[in-house]
């Protein structure tokens, strides 16, 4: 016998809009009901007060009437007062007008059979000359009544007058206002319910029918995703104020503190990056430099001008590796060129030997060897730092291939082990490699129409606790008006894959990160001097994004 397991009953999950609709309908109903009750109490109180004023006025008017005073003194008061009282009752709309003697025996009453009987109610204060009202149950049922004295010419109480309205008649007067009040309450409830339904229908569209728990989970997923992705994300509103900036963007841009609501123009970002973010069109894979990073920027518009999405990718490591790869490629090409030249020279030596000119072959080989070894010996003797020595030799070979004479000045001297470990080889390659590349380019460009051969002079030494690197070329130099723009992105004559110069901008960024300085001068051509501190205390500490 198989046992089937019934599925668990599905719990009804009401959406946020549905829950708010129920709550709002209950609130509207409670407010309308409370207002109706207050209005009823106010109307009932006003109606009862008006009834007391009405019956008081009728009773006082009857008690002050001269014909009533004359009738109560006659032999048969009922005969004269009963028609008069009924006429007053009909004219004023009260339920009864009763005239009685001081003992409470009725002379008039709407029911003739009650004449001669004792009045049902309190008359003590009337006998004392006062006029008071009360609610009492008499022969006509519960009523609001007034008892007032009838005074003779000497001020003595000679009779009593009572006028009253039954509670039933007062309720009949309330029926019309109460029906109107009920109609208004129902209309208010219907309008409130309709408005609540429309508002919640719109809310349901915006929340896609999700409940509070689902919205809470969605928000938690949203926050976790934004802060865990490695790509920087910045959201801007129409006024270019920051709506959201995740952790990666803070780190890439070097920002800290509260950013939400701040205008992006006031965050101290580089001018070129800020122009790209605020530009009219979208940015696509643009390379920009911050204080310490190389970032790839993309921007796009949200909807129909609601704001902007800015994404940032860290390109620093890739850019550094690309620079190192360029250096290695340069070394390879230089070695290939040297191998080609060595093969040509070897062929010349072999040919001289075959022709029997042995002495000329020895002289040619010795001279070429001395010339090739001269720069190598000079660099190796002066620069004990392997990375710098290898970079100088490789760049010298590249320069020679382009017809540029790269030399090391006589005052250059760097012993091995002098540079601190935290001054990375990658930063040294970035600084000196880009300076040499730009100098060689400038020297080649300045050689047109100049009979003197293009030259690049390099100085590398320790100077007053700093590593000094100076590169001078025989090019056209740098215009003094452009000195402030030399190290901005896009100025360099070298171009990256996207068509934006980064060489000198990367030099400035690396020098600044290591707490150094870079100066631009001029002799025959441009002279760029970099000073990097050798003590860690002189270098700025890396910023921590918060």
C-alpha cells in the first residue's frame, strides 16, 4: 500500500501594495467612523440644547401671559387654559404644555383624561421661584421638560407651567441630519477606498507585486552585489550628484567619507576624467589616470536623462605589465638587431681571411668589439643596479637602431644594493623607460634638417638621499607655455592603443606615488629630471578607502 504525501499548503504571501491597501482601508474606515460618531454626538448635543431652549421659551411665554394669570385665579382654570395650551402647543411644535396648581394638579394636558391628575416630575425648584429643565419619563414617555412658576402681581407663586419635547420627537428631528451624515460617511469611505486602491495599484506596478520580505532580500542582494564586484560603479543623478559609489570605485578614485549627495565636480578628480564623466556623449573604454591608478572608464545615460552610470576598471597592473612587455620586446628586437649586425661583421671578417688579409681582419674585429663593448662596460661599471643597467643597455640598442647616440654621463654612479626594496623595479622601468622613449622620439624628430647626429644623455646617480635620473635630448625642447600640461594625459608624443598619450603622465603618477619630484628644463633640447627619495619615511603612505 503506497502512501501519498500531500504537498504542504502554499502560504499566501500578500504583496507590499496589498498589505498597504488593507492597512489604509482600515485607517480610512476608522477615521470615517470616528468622524461620524463625533458628528453624531455633536449634532445630538446641539439638538438637545436647542430643544431645552425651545421648551424654556414656550414655558416662560405661557407663564408670563396675563390671560394665564387671570385664568388661574378664576373658578374653573381648565376651561380657559386647556384651549389656550393646545393652541400654543400646536403653534410652537412642543409635545405638551401643562399648566398646574402649586400642588402639581394638572389644569391642562394633551390627553384630556390626564387633567386633574398629578404632574409627573419635579416641581420643588419651581415652587421656589426658579426655572429648571430635566429629562423625565411622564405620561407621554421620556421627554425634555421645563417647569417654571407663574407669579402674581406681588411675586407669589400662584401656579406652575411645564413645556416639553418627547425624546422620540427629538430623535425624529435628528433623523434627517443623521441620514445625511451617514451618506457623507459612506461617500468618504468609498472615495478613500478608491484613492487607496489607485495609489496601491501604482505601487504594485513599481514593486512588481513583491512583498516586504522579497523587497528586503532584493535590497540585501543589491547591496552585497554592488560592494563585492571588483569593478568600480558610480551612479549620478540629473544634477551630477553621487547617488551610489561602491567600494571598488572608492578605492580606484581614492575617495573616502560620505559621498552620497555630493557633486562629483567637488570630489577632486582629475580634470580629464571629470570631463569624460560629464561629457555630452558616452565614454567607451577610455584610459585615464588618477592619483595612483590607471583606470578604464565607461559611461552611459540612465533612461531618458535620469542620470549616469560610470564604471571603472583597474588598468594599473595591466599598464605596468604592458610597459615591462614593451621593454622586453625592445630588448628582444635589440638583440635581434645586434645578432644581425654581428653576423654581417663576422661575414666581413671571414671574407678578409679568405682574401688573405689576416691583419686587416684582426684589426676590423678588434675595433668593432671595442666599440660594442665600450657602452656596456661604461653602464656596468657605473650602474650596479641590474634593472637599471639592463634597461639602459636595451634602450641604447634601440636608440642605436634608430640612429640616436645614447650615452651615460661621467657623473653617473649607482652601486648595487643602494636602492631600497620598496622602490619597485616596475616603477623604475616605468619612470626611466618612458623618459628614454620620449627623449629618443624627440631626438629623432629634431634631427630633420640638423647636421649634428641626434643624441640622448642619461644621468643616474645618488644625490643627497635621492635617486636622481636625468634625461636630456637634442630635440626641439618643450615650449615653456606647455610645461604645466607636459604630464597631463594625452600630451605625450607616444600613443597607446586608444590614441591617448600616457608615457609622461605615467611618469608623473609613479613619481608622485613614491613621494618624488619631476622637473622640466631645457639645454639644447628638453631636460627632464626625476628625484625619488631613498628613505621610506619620505614616501607617502597609501590611502585607505573607507
